C-alpha cells in the first residue's frame, strides 16, 4: 500500500465528525501524523484514538485559537 504522506504532519479542522473526520482518517491511512482538531475536544479525541493521531481543541473563528494550535503542532 502506498503511503504518500509518510513523515508529514496534517492539522485537520472540523475533524470530530463528517468530512473533517473522513479527511483525517484518509490522511492517517496514507501515513500522515494527523492532529484532529474540533471545537468539541471529546469528538476530536475519539477520532484521534481510532486513527492513531492526536487531538486539539480549536475554534476556527478564534485568531488566538489558531495561534495556539499552530504553536502546539
């Protein structure tokens, strides 16, 4: 199986469910170290546990939140 994102880090927003969760899952399957971020940390943690990534609480409407997220990643 090809792993084109091996050694890369991906920060995925809205990754607690829906399209964001699907994108995070695919990136993880393709070898990326995925940071699943969502305003709901519980949901982000759930996806991170399933796919072997990390979770981060992020409100994408918050400029300060983005600064904190980028620093954490």
